[in-house]
């Protein structure tokens, strides 16, 4: 390895929420809606991998329309719904179920530290 080559070890995610927020943020940067801040962290998967995973989970019925809607809504807010806020109580339960499905699938692919 020469001085100009640096070995980067891809970083795994801590949980499904981190994966989901990374995906939405990276998509917004890719589409030009926001700017990247700092040095990007190399991840164990690509954006298209996450998109494919979510699509497969939806098509096989493990994720439904309501879950995707809530994931997008709160993903755009860059926070998870809170179970103790009355107006977000139902969304928090749906979010938790969706993140559980994604976490199981992403862990099986080796994207999440366990």
C-alpha cells in the first residue's frame, strides 16, 4: 500500500433507526436537497442496498403502507415518534414494529452490530 492509499474499514450501524436516518439523509444529499457536512463515513452497504431491502420487505408483506408513511414522515423530521406524546403514540408503535422488521433483515445481512 502506498502513501496515497488508505484502507477504510466500513462501519456497521448500531440499529435500524441509525440505518434508516443515514439512508434518508444520504438520499437527500445525493438528490441535492442538502449538503454533506464533514468527512463521510464509509458504510457496509450502499444506498441502493437499503432501498432494495426496504422494497423487498414491502413486496413480501413484512412492511405495509402505514409503516412506510410513518417512517418517511418522521425520517424527514430526523427523529423517531415518541410514545409519551399522545398525538404520536400510535405512530411510535408502528415505527417500533417497522424498525424491528428492518433490524432483523439488516442484521442478517451483517449491516448492524450485534
